[in-house]
């Protein structure tokens, strides 16, 4: 039974009234149970249920909510596990470069980000401190005093110093002395104009240690290689002009592979491998040659080298005049 509201002095239970032309229906049957979606007792015809019953919305969203919560839990567990496992290994991965520089800086930013969310990982058990022996590293007969001590600027030797041609030994002692040597190599390199790389024999230390920084204006790309070995050369090579701190005031074209694969250890003796490309590959090969007693003029074509001979003769004169002994060829 239906009727307009204004026509009904009283509305008996169980009667629905069409209140407006928009067919809004008011259900007043108090005997009906709650609609099951909310407490409104409007059941299937409940207008509130159609347009926004809170329980209905919750039911619709519940599967998505559970899925979202489960995904967040899995993500959190994965991050926690990787952070706890890998977080303790990252310091070892950083060692090929100077800590806090280069890609290590990006790792540091990632550390900060993950730490902010998950907190710091359980620190790896600290290795026992290794005392720095008083005896210097075995750097050879021309190793300058204090070359592996703190903050020592070393003199870059010039052609034809015999240390440039001497055999260089692999490093076997990995302790604080090696880090100090690497720092001193960087310090000595930056003291020279346009220095982008330096090998230990260039300062009279006949050990297989080399450093370089393709971007000397920034410390981001500082890199240290100990006992490096090139295990693969690219089939493609190019020719570019090079210079060397041991051959001042001259330069010449050298053919080099455009990329190389390298194995080495860091200054803690941890092995790593790397593929190096472009200008960095050229710098690496130049410094790597020094570790084999090879200098870049050895790779310059004879026709070009003839034009550089006056420069080489002048360097020999200066070396002898300064009291240098046993000039190398
Ligand atoms: Zn050089």
C-alpha cells in the first residue's frame, strides 16, 4: 500500500511510502531485521546501501586491503633480509675505490635511505685490528722513506729513472701501510699539473699498485688497483694522444683497446673484477703499463717518436745533471 506523506496521518508498520517523484523510498518496518550491510533495516531496497553503506564499501575493499597489507609485509621482509645480509657485505664491496667516493657515494645514499626506513643493520663482527708494522712495505731499492706513512707527498720520478723500468712485485701484506701508500699516490698526483693517474713505480715504489681519477676536480672517481691483471682486451682499439707525469712537456699518440676486463684486489686484499671502458680504460692501460716497466713512448710509432727524441734527450741530460745514476733506456 502506497501513499503520499502529506496524505498519511499515520504510517502503519510494514508500509512503504513513495516520498518524492525521485522514488526515494522510506522503509519503516521495524520488524524487519537489519539489512545485513548496516543497521538501517532497509535490506535489498536500501537506498543508503546502494549509494554508500559503509560496511558494503568495506566488504568491497577488504580483498584489496588484504592484498596491499600482504604485499607490504613481503616487501618489508625482503628489504629487511637483504639489508641484514647485504648490509654487512657492502663495506667490502666499497674497497676498490676510496670510501665515500664514486659509486660508493651512491651506496652510501642507499644506506642512508634504507637505514631511515629499517634502521641500521646488525653490524658485522669487526675484524681484529691489524697493527701496522713499523717496517715499511718492501718497495724496492728506490722506495723513498715514509712512502707508506701518513700524509707524505712523494716526488714523481722522471725518465730515465731506472725505477720506471724495474720489475714490480705483487703486494702480499694488506694492512694500513697500503692505504697510506694509496693516499700518498693521490696526494702526489694532484700536486702535479693535469695528473689523472699514477703508478707506484713512478714514485720509486716497485709494487703493483696504481691509482687514477678521470675527473681530478672531484674525488668521486678516485680508484685504487692492487695487483691488477688485464684478463681480456676489446678487439677494437683507437688512437689518442697521451702524456705522462714522468715525461713532462711532451705527448704522443698511442693505440689502446677501447675496453678491458680487469681482475685485481682492493687495499684489504679482497679480489674483484671490473670491465672498464672509454677514457678510463685508456688511463688504466697507461698506468698498468707502468707496473710492467713499460712507458707510453714505447707504444708510439717510430715515425712520431723521432720527433719526440729531442725531448727525451733533454730529460736524460737533466737526469744526469741532477746526479742520477744508471739511466734507463
Ligand atoms: Zn705515465
